C-alpha cells in the first residue's frame, strides 16, 4: 500500500504541471484583452499599451508562462487586475463558502441517492423499485439552474421560508453561534439545488451496482451457508457495490465547481463559482488562472483520494 501511495503521489507532479500549462495557453488563446477592459471604452492606444506593459502582457507568451510558473512555485498566484489584491487572498476568502455548499450538497446527495438506489435494488421489479427509479430519472433530468430558480420561487418568494440570496443576513448578530445558524439557514436552498441532480444519478448508479452484485455467485454461496439477508446485504453486497459509487463521487467532487458556478450565480452565493464568473466577464487573467489552478488541483486530489479509497476497499488494485 505504501508503494502504491508513493507511486500515485509522484504521478500528481507532472499532472499539475500539465494543468498549469494547458490553463495558461487556454487563457492566452481566449478572445478579449484585459488591458482594453481596464482602460474602458474612451481611451487612447498609448494608455492601453502602458497598461499592457505594466501588467507584463506585452511580453512573449512563453516568457509570461515561465514567469507565472516561477510565481506559482513560490506560492504566488499573482495580483487580480480588477480587485487589486493577491489572487491567493481572494480565493482563500471565497473558498470556504464553496466548500460548505459543495460538501453539503454533494454529501447529502451521495448518502440519500445511494441508500435509495440500494433499497430499489433489493426490491427489484416491485412497485417500490419503479417509483424510486422513475424519481431518479426525473431528478437527473432537471437542470441545476432551473432547480435553483424553482426552489427560490416556491420556498423563498411564495412560502417565505428561506432567503433568496447571499450567505448572511444584514441584521444578524456578530456572535459565532448566530452567524453559524444564519449561514446554515442560507445554505439550505443552494445546497438542495446543487444536490438534486446528483441524487438522481446516485440512485441510478447504486441501483445498477447493487443489483449486479446481488446476482454474483458469492452472494448465492453466502445464502447457502445460512447468513441472514441483512448481513449479506450490508457486509457483502453493499461494500462491493460501493466501489463504482465512490469512483463517481470522487470525480464529481472535483468537477462539481462547474455546477456550483450556476448555483452560486442564481443564489448570489459568494463562492468560487461566482468569483470565476465575475473574473471571466472582467477578463481578469491572473484571477482566472488562479481559480482554474485551484479547481484543477481539486480534481487531481479528488482522483487521488478516490484511488486510495478504492485501494482500501479492494486491495487488489495495489498490485
């Protein structure tokens, strides 16, 4: 296991370097110009040229790339062109809100979807299976942004149970307990909107996986030995069926920031997704590169964690 972990950690280094290179080249190839955006509409070519020189945008692309890599190695992601602050400071300020939203939405969706799918697999071919499977298809078909707007319309506008946007109320007390309760109150609707689609996906995935494992020969042997149905399901079937579910969960944990961008925009949630949306509109290249780097590293780390969990549940993958 130690050799396997060491080998996987060494593979992360070239992957992260490739991610930095691809992100940088994609930003350079994208249309638009940060200096023109900062200069405004009514300006002179000389002023635009001075802005390009001030931010190093007039240097050759590869020169800019190696300067950027040197900064990243030292932990410096540059300075935002719009906010005027270090990129790492802005990201660290926004990251906790996104982690709260993503982990809550994804975690609840994974647990509920897996349990419902496993229960449907145990009742295969019955009315329970039909209802759960149909519900999973419907949930999986709902766009994230539409789910968010629908939740706002029903629970915030009509019923007035939850706030429509933001992470804190304006008149909330400053003590940590009130702040925490208010934050949980605000995160319920966005986390629900983010998790709705993934509940349907986990239902379909866990149902198929558990149903396949329940048909294996070792399950038949366990029944013949005399194990009760609950023991067979929990200790044998469910553990083996969780392997593909964990794989998908790990991959989605890295890529879910794309969905969080839509959710955070709909609910005005001050996280990484909304920050990325603002940076794209403003052509803020340093902030875009920093956000893309953090998201890409998250994908790499999520894959690494998935592989380690997979190796723990099935030691055969380490050989």
